[in-house]
């Protein structure tokens, strides 16, 4: 198996094709990258900027460069000695435009008799033998149907006609009634849909890759990449949606000839990947959470809790466990109600259980789940505990839960299998996409894959986790920014400084809320933290983010029934940054207060992530400071030429100040090059403990097996460090002579003052010279 030392993620789209990626390989090689990591490249919905809505798994998307583009990228990568990691989407297909998806088109045309009736996950009996498609504004819109060119049309939507279902003179409504599908109002999807989706996205239909021929047909092109040695490894999107992730990984490993595999899997604190998963690890959200918390001041928790209570006009801060139970229940009873009801329909009628009670009980168990899903029998104890908690919460459901327990624990049964596919949907929508926009005491903490109740991590705890990562998952990815993160690594690095500047934060928030109030205290905290983290940013970006955040939170407005009055207040608050001098001045002053410390956090977090155990990923463009917010903001075009020019200047001897844009590029390039070119320096993990007054402000580790490897030194809690008088007498011990890859300075074995070591930058990357 070929494995990567590091990866660099590129968002392949019509504006950055595979051919464009091929032209970047020289830069990536110079940067120090080992593998190019590309977003989905199979043919997707026309106009898709992300590629996760694959419509044709048999071809590389011509709008993304086509097979010629993949061949060009592969050739260029080989010439630069780079591997290629490709993102694939086995769980679902895009069905927004039926005519673009041959599988879906044939299914709609032929119904249960279609070959693809087995490929898509449809509950035919519930729909009366028809697939329900929620595209109508309302049922009255059936009057807008037309028949043209042998198809049924609804505005821009096209649908096939079954053989023999149309004759001249038939009304479009009569023709519609004869089809294998039923067009319904979009609001009915929440409770009446009868095909499995990706989360609550009606235009992404679940695919049953557990069926051998479906796997074969949907992976034929992917397998070709390995047969022709075009690609070296795969990142598997959302395996938790599959009926049998373990079986899928085993089959994929075999089909690719034993290639390197990563799963996009969110692990809750303490959760481990099942040992039976045949893959190298995850895409790194667990690592992201650990790194972020190194740079959060634990002393701020009590103060930020107090502020949170005041913003909520409550006696106490938000109770996170209670909150996520409520938000998950909101999802289970709302946009994912159809999935819950489908589970309830799998309970045998012979059991005599009331259908409404069954659905209620299943939803309650899912809402008590502390993780995304089980993989029975792995995780059975978690399921049993969740059932117990559900019975405690709802005594009226205890008897029903007792009857359901054997079915939920039967890994061979249909209910247990589909329950496992569903629990992650509710978790993702209820926690990541709702609670994370409501639990707002510190935005750094509410990142994908994190538990925001874990406020901070000490160096000691971090070292314990890294030692385990080195032992158990040395080839698992580490990351700080992805296409899915709510805020980029640099935005979070600046937001983390708020934990060291609580009085200043309270003053700033009070000022802007008085001048441009957002009438939702917790949301105001989230929006203003995000603006601070992203600044400078243009008006459109901030307006789009604030509106999305408010609707995701769902407290003061939402997606389906927007509160226009509230949204006007929200838009006015964002506009005030540009139009009200007092607000602009307050923002500028607060950002200036945080900026040098946010930069320190940014460089420190990046060096830690790039040198800690695992395979580090750099998200496109983040070798410069990047203040992106949630998608699609984090998929904006990247100015690669500026980065190439800056890297050339560094290589010609430029020595940027630590606050300069190029300082992060210096850290990224030197760390990536060292990992690629000196692998013998990264064979282990040993904590390096500082001594002295500011010992808690440094995190240091040696990646050698015997303290003779690459030594990372990074600054923690820099604002408090400055307030307390700097490094003073704090030292670390070097076991041998060393050189700093960032500055070129050399140090003799023995005691080294951190004030000297970290004089130029808040980080150092030392390599042995003897």
C-alpha cells in the first residue's frame, strides 16, 4: 500500500478543473505536499460547486475536466512524485434534475419493474407503488403540469412517461396519475417521503451499495482509476449512511487492490473506530478538536457561561445536553419525520404496538444517542444505554421500549439496520446544523466533530491523546480546515483569543448590540464572533453567513418560514459594520486587540497539526491566512499565483515578521518539506516538558522514537502570557544540537531559554544537527 505523508485538498469545479490542478502540481511539490487530494470528480448535477450530488458514477465530470483531466492530473502528479487521494460518494446520488441521472430516470419510468428499483432505497408499499417526489409548491400546482416531447414537465423539471401512459387528448393530470411516481408539495417531504435521502436533502437519494451489482456498477469507474494507476487512495464520504459500512470497506479495499482508505467519520470524545473497519482512519475532525482546545484558556469558562446566561436572559447558561436533546427531537419530529415513520413501519403489526407510540419511542432513543451510530454488535452497550435513558425520560414509553429492544439489538433485522443508518442523520442535523448555531459561548468549540462541553485541553491531556494516535491511528488524517468546517482555522484561532480577553469581548458585544442590535442574544454572540474571526470581509459574505446561521439556529427565523422582521434587524446589524462609523471603529479596535495573539494561535495550531501524529491535510489556500466561514464561503477561489510568488521569496531568503501573511506559508512549507524529506524524524511521539514560570504556555513534543526527531515548540494562550510578563525564566531541554527550520538559528544541547528560541516567531521546528 502506498500511503501519504501529507495531503493538499483542492475543490475541483468548473472554475478549477482537473487540468488546472495538474498545473498546480509543481507548486504543491515545492510547498512540500506529498499527495494531491481532490473533491468528488464523478459527473454531478450541472452547476454543482461541490460535486457531492453525483448523477453519473460511470464518468469523470466533463465540467470538472473529464477523463482527460484526470489523466493529465495523474501524469503531472507522477512527474512531481505526488500521490492522488480522491473523494467518493457511495451513499447517495443527485436527483434534482431527473434527466441528468440515467439511473433515476429509468426508475421513474419503469417503477418497481426497473433494474434500479433495487439500487435506490424506496419504500414502495408506503407510496402505493409510487415514488413521492416533493417538487410542487402546493398540490394546486398540479394544474401547471404539461406534456411535451414525450415527457411530463413542471416548469423546468422534466420527468419520463411510462410506456403506454399517454395518448393525444389526455390531460397532463391524468397522465401524471398513471406514472410510477407522484409529484407532491415540498412541505409533505418531512413526513411523507418514501425514499431514503442524504440527511434532509430531497435532491440526494440514498443508494444501496450493499447489493453486489449496485456496488459494481457504481464503482466501475473508480476501480478503473486503480487498475490504470491514476489514483492512489480514497476518502469515503458519509459511510455512516450505509447499511453495512464494514462490509463496504472490505469490498472497496479488495476492489482497489488494497489502496489507502479514509472515512469521513465523526468520532465523539472517547469513541474509537471499530477494529473491524478496514481503513487507515478518519478525515481528521477528531484531531481538529484536540488542537483547537490547546489554545482556549480554561479560566474563561465560568465567565463566558455567565455571559451566556445574561444573553439568554436566564439564571444559568445553556444546558448543552438538554439543548441537543431538544434540537434532535425537533429534527426527528420535523424534517426527518419521514425517516422515523419508516422505521416505525418496520415493526411487525403482529406485535400490536400503537404506531404513534412506536414512532415516538424510536425518536426518543435516537435523541438520547451520544454518538452518530452503532455498528452492531459493536456499540451495543451504547444502544442499550440510550434505550434506558429514553425510558427514564419518557415513562409513558417504557413498555413500548421494552418490546422494541430485541428488534433494535438484532443486527440481522431490518429495523436495527435502518435505525443505524438513521441515527447519524438526526445527530448531524440536530447537533452540527442546529445546536452548533445555538450554543454560542465560544465559536471555536462548535466545530464539526467536536463536543463543545469540553472547553479546553491541557498540554498533558493533549500529549496523552497524541501518544494514543501515534500508537493506534498513525495514518489517520489530521486537519484544521475543510469544505465542511463552520469557520476556518484562522477564524477560530482569533476567536479563541476571546477566552483570554473576556472583559474586552463583553465591552465590544455590548457596544455593537447597543448601536446595531440583533434581537437574539445567543445568535448575536455567534454572529459577532464570526465577523471578528473573518475580518476583513466584504458585505455579501457576512450577510450570507449571518442569514444562514440564523436560519440554521431556528430560534428567531428558519428556512421554511422566515421571520422577515427579524431578518431585517439582522441584515441591518451586519450593514452597520460598513455603514455606521461607531460600529466600524469598535470592530476595528477589537480585532486589533486580538490580532497578534490570533496570529500566534494560527501559527502554533498549524505547526502542531502538521507535525503531530497522523497524515496532515492542508485545505486549499490555507497556507495563507484564511478567514472563511461556513460553506459556500470556504469554497471561494484561491489566488495560487500570490502563494507561488511568496514561496519563491521565502526560498530566496525572505524573513517575514510573524504577523506577515507569508509567516504562515513559511510554517506550512517548512513543516511539510521536513515531513516528506526526513521521515526518520517522525517515527514516534514524546512530550517535551518546559520548566519555569510560563511552562503552561508552551506545548512541545519530539517526534523521534528516542528524543532525536523533529521537535515542535508552540505557544499557548499568548495574550495571557504577555499579560503575565512573557517567557521570563521558562526553558526546555534539548537532548542534542539542533537547528530551527523556520529561522535557521542553531542551538546547543542542554537548556534553552524559550524567550530566545521563540524571539522571532511563536513557534519553532527543531531538527537534530549532530
